[in-house]
């Protein structure tokens, strides 16, 4: 059972469904494993919880 994990910004339910579908389809095509075998885990990170170069993403571009 392959697991696809992705971390990114907060997404709508519709965007998460689209992302899971496209990731699964692409992985199935590359690995030649049935789509039903894949599990997709989406971790959403609020911009207040991520820092790059010591600066919170929420504080950038202010």
C-alpha cells in the first residue's frame, strides 16, 4: 500500500479532492499499481506555523 504524503497551505475541500485525485492518478501511471492501493495524506500548515530564513511566512510581504 503506497502512501503519498504532502505538506502545504490550508486548502478547500474541493482543492484537496483534486490534489488527491491527480497525485493518485500520476503515481498509478508511473508505478503501474492500481489507484485503489494508494493512500494520500495531506497535512495543512497555517502560514503562522511555517518559517523560512527565520521569518514566519505570515510576516513576509507585509
